[in-house]
């Protein structure tokens, strides 16, 4: 019986991928599904080493649809009782699977675990794990008050045991966008899980690097970040739980930061707001008025330059 399906999306980081894969023990009760996102030129040299480690299966996906598409490819192939998500630049901590084994026969739909984080370039401790760990600590202190925050604010797919039947029964998939693809997946699994539990033990190390898509200033990445934040807010609004979104006050700041992307991109963002019927048009109109006023005031000659 396969207890764990470990899903790893990968693109152009072969050395880190090997570290991630080799942080998983070689065991008969697990499978490692590596989904390469169109980077065969760098997979080739490590393929033999990669496939020699236990039950590793190498799959492929379309690089234009990001990690969301890669994870969906793996979900179609997964056979384990539990799903574990591992990013190619992250890794499981030593003794992680000893901790995981203590939960494998429990009846929970999701088990959340603490994590650690490091700066990839220096190896020093980062702060990326702290928000998620606080959600777990709050739940362990007072589950009645903190459970919804845990279910709807823990938006990373990593650091969790997720029952595969939960995902299949509710047809939950990742959005196939280039960033923030895990927002709705995490919210939907959190919402549909009948029972959840937390462990105070850390099993996962997430890395922090300047090249992370979360920090990208590219137009398409910023657009997708705004889109997925908006869709997450709309999902929680449909449940009457908008207060639990971790970025509930970030939509307008994200919109204001689009000013350097050009008029057509700005219109795209307004189109997204209208499509999802999010009530921020009055704020957008007021912002555009102020922005237009600043632009036109800069075009007018100064009083000292006028000829009388």
C-alpha cells in the first residue's frame, strides 16, 4: 500500500531538486512524483541519479502554465493515501517521516505541521515560516477560535498531510497560473476538510530567495498575483468569511502598485475587478481621479513661466 504521494514541481534547478528528492527516505510505501516543467536540458544530466532514489517517477508538463499545471499532472497520477507537496528548492527535515508516520492511520483530512525557513544564498534563518507556525500555535492553544484562520489562511500547500480522497471527492485542483496558484487549492481543501489537526513538530524547510516568483516584478506575475488574491476574496465572500483572508486589505495596494505597468495593463486589472464583481470600483475611480489630476497638473506650465 502506498501511504504517501510526494509531489514536486520542478523547473531549472537540478541540484536543488536532487536535495529535495534525497530528503525523502527510500521506502516501499511512498512514491515521489517529479513533474518537470519543460527544463529537460538540465534534467538530463541528473536523470539517472534522480531515478535511482527509491520510487521516483518523472513526469512532464507545459511550462506556460506554471507549477499549478505541474501539480495537477501529478495529482492525476498519484495513488497514495496522503498527499505531500514539496517544492524543488525546499526539503524535508531529518526525522520528518518519523513524525508523519504517527499520523498516517488517523482519521483527519488534513494535518498541519510546523516548518522552518532559510535564506537560500546564506543558509541563515528566514522569516517565511513564521506566519504559518503562528497559525498552528494559535490553533493548538484554542482550536475553537483559531480553526477558521488555520483553514483559510494557511495558503502554502507544503507542511501538510492532505487526504487524497478529500481532493478527489471535491475535484480540487490548482489554478494554472504562474504565481499564487495554490491560493484556492489551499482554501478549498481547508474548507471541505471535515476534521483538521496540528502537530507542534517541524517537518519541512522552505527556502527564501531573491528569484522567488512571489517577489517578481514581471507584469504577468503581478497580474496573476492580483487575480488569485481577488479570486480568493470572492471565494471567502461566497462563504460569508471574508474576514479570514490573509490579504484582505491588500487588493487596493496591489492595484495602486500597477501604475508602472501601463494603461492597457491597468484596464486588464479593472476588467478582473468587474468580472468578479468585487466592490472596489469606488476606490479605483477615486484613485484614478487623483492620478489623473497629478498627471495633468504636471503638464501645466508653472505660474512663473506664463506670459502676462
